[in-house]
C-alpha cells in the first residue's frame, strides 16, 4: 500500500489550504453518501501532524499520511492523488497494490 501525491496536487493543497512548508495533511475515513473505495465511506482530510502514521508521502514540502486506525480503507490498494487542471481540483484514484 502506498500514497502518492503529484507535485501539482500538492501545490493545489498548499494554495487551497494556505499550507506552509513542513505542514502535514492527514487522510482519514469518514461516512459518506458518495462512493469511494468502499461504499458508504470516503476520504476526508485534516491539517494536523502525524501521531501513528502507517503510510506517508512527501510532496512540495508537505507530508501526506494516513494513521493506523484508517489503514483498513486502503488495504490492498495504492492511492494516487492527482491535480485536474481543467477543473482546478484534485482526484483520488485507487489501484490494486502491486506486489514486489
């Protein structure tokens, strides 16, 4: 399992959230009527420092991570966060985890 955030996506978060170099964004699981990887749940974000991260990735000086209690959501999958210039927004894509 991994989290990958493209540099353009990281720059979007910096602009939208007013982040500074060294800040952290937590991906967490929340109830949702929309669909994500699991029906009824989706990813939320919070600007807060890691406590017990199990996955993390740094892009543009920002640490993106997921805590231990949310690990189940991505189990067996990789998360890619990309910027969509035509919508000035980001998109999450999930792929089955690659085995090395």
